[in-house]
C-alpha cells in the first residue's frame, strides 16, 4: 500500500463511485479537489520547490527497496533509493517518510510476526508441493520451532549430502536435546534419508540427539575446535614449544596412520612432555574415535571434511543479511534475499565453467573423467594431483580376483597404498595405507 501525503485530510477524495480503487487495507487516491485553486510554491529560480511538496507518495519500488534493505536501516535505504532514481528530487518521499514507513511496518508486524511467517510458509507450500515446512508451539500457543526446506535445498542434499556440517553457535548455544531431536526429525522427514556423517562442535545436546535420530550416521567432532584449545590447556612454555606442537599435530592430523600406531605415538608424545595424567588430554583420548582422522580412514570421502568451517563460512555470509533486532518476518525476507544472492552467484559460476573447455595435460582417461564431473576450478586442482602422480607414483602390482581389482601403488616417500576396487560397486572403495621404511 503506497504512503500518501496531502495538504489536509479534508482534501482527500473518497468517492465510492469513481474516486478510488478499492484495496483490502485502504485506497489508491487518484485526485485531490481544489489543488488548482492554490498557487504552487516556487523557488526564486522558478523551479518547483520539492522541499515543501503538496503531495508525496512513496512508490511501490521505494517500499520494496526499504523492505529488502532492512539490515541497513531506513536512512541508508533512502540514500540507496536516491542513487537508483537519479537524485533526491526523484525519490518521491523524504527521509522521514522512510523512517515512518519502517516504524509503521514494525508496528503492523508486532505481535503477529509468527502468524505472518507461518501463513507465508503455507502459501509457499500451496504453490509448490515440493516445499517442506513444519513448526511447533508451546502450551501458550506461542511459536517455538520452525523448519523449512525448498526443492533446491532437497536437490543439493540428494547430490552432495553424504557429509554435512552442523554449527550450533550462529548466535547462541542454548538449544536443548528436545529442540535438536525435533529439528533432526524434521530434517529426516524432508530429505528422506540420513547423512553418512555429520560434523559438529562439542555441543553436549547434539551429542545426545544425533545417535537417537541418526543411529547409523557417524558423528564426527570438529578438529579445529579441539586443536585450537591445546595451547590454552598447557603452560606458556609448552604452548610455544614448536617440537611439541609438531609432534602432536603429526599424530592427530595424519590420515596415513593406523589406529594402533596413532594411539602408540599419542602416548609417546604425552609421556615425553609429562601430560599423560592431564585430565583434559585424557578426555580427548577417550573420545579419540570421534575426531582423529585415523579412525575415519574407511569412510568414503570423509577425509575432505574435518571441521565445521563450511558452516562458519555460511554464518559469515548470512552475517551481511541478519540483525538481532529483526522480527521473524524480516528474518525470513532477508534469508530469501541471501539465498537468492548465493544461488545467483552459483549459477553464474556454473555458466562460466560450462562455457570454458578444460586444457588437458595428459592422455589419461582419468583426467577426462575428472573434467566431465567437476567444475572447471575443481578440475584444475584434481589435474594437478593427476600430473603429480605421473612423476611421484608408480603401480607396483595389479591383482584381479573375481570382481575385485587390487592396485599396489608406491610414491616418492616410499608410502605404499593398496587400493581395492569392486567392479560391482564402483563407488565402494576400501583403501589400506601401509608405510614402507
């Protein structure tokens, strides 16, 4: 509904026959009586003095600018709109109008934002059957939880949802076990299947809810959140000891070590630095199967994601769109704007990737296969590894037994890798790493 300003309320025409177009919440005014009976103020230069207008109307476009710029405030929205229309005299409203519009909008939403959000989600469900949402209320009929998922998110999860990262610290970390249990169940309903692995920080409530809802999902803890605390858990001298940090990192970050070797080297480091009885390090060792890479070597592609950095990167991205003072309606509007921005950028990158043909460096079929499944930027990273393997790796032996191929590969560091490949299940691979002296 446009905002209208008149010289007086008495001048406003409300002719039920022809003077307005009816709306649910008001009128569109198309005439003011007696406007020609009063001289229009002019400046000494003869130009219309737009500082004292008789009639100012914030257009739909101006209101839209203010809606979509909720995170930057009405004054910045006013200046942004001025740039888009070529000057303040073309805005059609004053800075005060923008402030008042924002005030009136919040007043209109106040007390009803939860219902407005749910109504919005219901309308999206009616127009798109693949849209999924659910919500929960308390004993006072107050909204307590809401979950939504659009078709694009479902498609992305179906294609890339083997391993997901879940961050509990977007603004606060106050969620309890029932909240996570409800959320994970709604996620499972929407997506249809559980992830292979879920990476989180050391949130105690999630640690309880995840095995209840996803019993077959591997729960991995973020290595960064754990290792970042190490220097604060030892004395200042040891925290600066590079030999200690190097030895410890070589144990906990290596995905080449067998679990037995990892445990042995862990104890050696802690004994050498008199940390074997430290309660914090003892607790880390007790939960070692939840975070050290040596215990995840047999899970397909899980070595690529060891931290919740992807989630934290998304938090940083959404930080440009969020505000702690937002109503639910404003938050949802900004969320949609953020997703539109992100998906538009992804579409541009996809178009750029598809428009360019990769430059091959080898005649190997694996390089051509990589080009067919990866984006251009990722392909060039894989290509670097393929080219490096041509000079640093050699196949020592190939054995074939029924439907299994076993390749014995040695690299320049004398690392021998046995790769077992099932020809029946092309994606199911078991790799065993053996260090040769």
